[in-house]
């Protein structure tokens, strides 16, 4: 039976493909206040601005490719049972070829009804006011905005409980509730944390099984692959 690797991935793994990280140093996202474009209130106040914002993100995503870090995760499926739990809304893990991916914060290439959360469809192009579900309700980005529940959080917990190896990559481990997932790790699980400037939160502090690889995503994944393949 293959050992189980659970990957907690964040913006840093996509940054090396050319996707900007979640917010700038001044707290803005592409020049916008986060709550203007990533909250239910922002969508209610100015839906066109929000739709335009995600149309631009969708267009940018089409212009980039998975990088070596994504590709190594796919390669590891030859020898390990790999599940990726990602905070990213891009589809780079999918495009690289990973077979088991849980998106905590939604997916940029999907939209859903503003009324029926279960009506979710693939959407590769621009989304406009007037694009409706079959019952006549407006469609919105399939993104978990600030103040909304994270429905895939509970789904993710059993994977952490049963993991042999946990890999944290490209995330500051400061954004909750996703950052709290590591608290569910099996106490005997080996934990690797790839980040050039790792942030040790409460859940990580004092863990003897934690090994930090202070590198960016691509360089760190090469080191991680070599370590686990050696056993």
C-alpha cells in the first residue's frame, strides 16, 4: 500500500508560474480593497466591479502554466497516494495532472448560482451581469469570499488524520481556518514545510516531526522529492 502524502498548498506555489500572491504589501489586491472584490457585501454593492475583477483574474490564469513544483507533485503519484488540499483558486494543479485536489477557497474556472450553492458549472470565459442559472438567478464566481463558510474544510480533515506525510508549500500558515488544518495531523506524521520565510503558527510550534525547507516552491520540491524517495 502506498504511503499517503497530504499537501497543503497556497499562493507561493502559483507565484512561480506568474500568478500574483493574494494581496500586495499595502493590503490591496490589484489596487482594490480586498472587501470590495472578495466579500458578499462587495458583490451586493458593486457586482459589475466584482465580475470584472474575476474576469481579469481568469484571463491572467489562461496566460500561465504549471511550474516544476506542480509537476513534481504529479510525479510523486507514481510512488505515493497524493492528495492536495489547496487554498488556491487557480487550476494549475489540475493542468499539471494531479488527480486528487480539494479546493478550500473555490475555483476561478467555475461559477455558481447566487441562490443555489449546488448549481456549479465550469466557466472559462468572462462572466457578466445577465448570465443566469436555469431558474433565472445571476451567476457569481465560485469563490469562497470573506465572511462565507468554507464547505470543503470538514471534507479535508480525514485526509490529515490518515496522512503519513504532510507537505506545506506556498502558504504562510496564517490564514484561518485553512491554517488550522495541520492541528488534525496524525501525531506520527512527518511534516515538511517549504517556504523561503516560514511562519510558525500555533499548530506548528514545537512539533518534533516538523522539518523546514527554506526554499522557494520549485527548489524546495526538488529537495522534498529526494528526501522522501530515499525513505
